[in-house]
C-alpha cells in the first residue's frame, strides 16, 4: 500500500493550510502530530480525497485522489467525534448501512456485520442504541462500521480524545491489532510511542519525519 504526495498543497484563498509536500508512505503505522491548526487534518483529508490539493497531486494505490472517486472507498476515515459518524440509531444497522451501497445481498451483508463484530469482540454492542454508548464503545462501533467496508487504509483523527484511561487502553489495543495501514492523528503522544514513522507539522509545513522519539522531541521544541 503506497500513498504518494507529489508537491501536494492546499490553500484557501490567501491562507495556506498545507505547504506543497512530497513524500511516500508505505509503513503500516504512521502518526501525525503538531499544534492545533498546523495542517494535520488537511493532510489526512487529502489521502481520501475529502479535500483536493490546490497544487500537486496525491496518489493512493496508483490512483490520483482528485479524479478517482473509488479512492474514497479504499480509505476509511474516523472523525474526531464518532457520534457524528454513526448514522443509524442501532449499532448493527449502522454497520450494515455502509455496506448497502456496495451491491451485496442481505445474506452477505449480515455475514460481514457478524464478522466485524466478532473480529473486535463487539457482539455485545450490536443491538445497543448508539446514543446510549460510552465514548470508548462509540469509538469501537465507529471502527466496526468503517472496517466492515474493507478499507485498505484507515485514518483515525484523534481517536483517544475524550476517552478515559480504560477506554483509551481499549482503543489503543484495537489500533495496535489492526492489519490495515493506519494513520493516527493525535495529541496523545503515549499512543504512538513505538511508531517508526511520525510526521510533525508546523504552520502547514512538514518539519520532521522520523521515528517517534525524535519526532516527539522536535514537537516538544516547537510547543515550548
Ligand atoms: N475549509 C477551510 N477553509 C479555510 N481554512 C481552513 C479550512 N480548513 C482548514 N483551514 C485552515 O488550515 C489550517 C490547518 O487546519 P487543520 O484542520 O488541518 O489543522 P489541524 O492540525 O488538524 O488542527 P487541530 O489539531 O486543531 O485539529 C488552519 O489554519 C485552519 O484554520
Ligand atoms: Mg485536526
């Protein structure tokens, strides 16, 4: 799985959200850190085509994210607030919802839902109402809904934000066990301690691209 940025940048009028950037990502775990407003979410949205580059190109799976709608389907995106992401009231129906546009039979859909619930040991949530779930349970349900669609790449935008220690540990365990390519945007530096590839953004610019220890040191210098 390769993600390639070729001088890709984003400007909104006179404001540059992301300076033109060239890099290639092939690792299975990648973290993105930096101050508020540094360009992290903009960077991530370029990968699934939610945001189009205003200069350059982003190539995922050999496809340009600007002209291929299919890229969106290959890249699952879990937003900062999973409650905005769960569309249907009951968890099982929400997981099935994402599969309905894919031309699967009812039996196939039921099987995929059961499979993802089993994979994350989340069967107990299947018939729960999403608005009654705790933060960590909601993260788990959102993960099930997105991963049921079979993305090759998963982007998690601040997945442990607002979680208590127990739910945080639950989500960390889930992330560590994923076999999909996963890009984690976070302010939770312990979460990414072992990562070999950590990108640090500052003022819309990539200022470090290094293993966690070095990248976090650079980030602390910037924040000081
Ligand atoms: N749609 C938009 N229109 C105008 N400016 C935008 C838009 N989206 C982002 N920006 C600006 O681009 C910059 C980078 O924003 P971005 O959301 O990528 O930051 P971030 O690093 O994810 O921050 P946070 O940690 O607060 O989530 C910010 O200055 C933001 O105000
Ligand atoms: Mg953000």
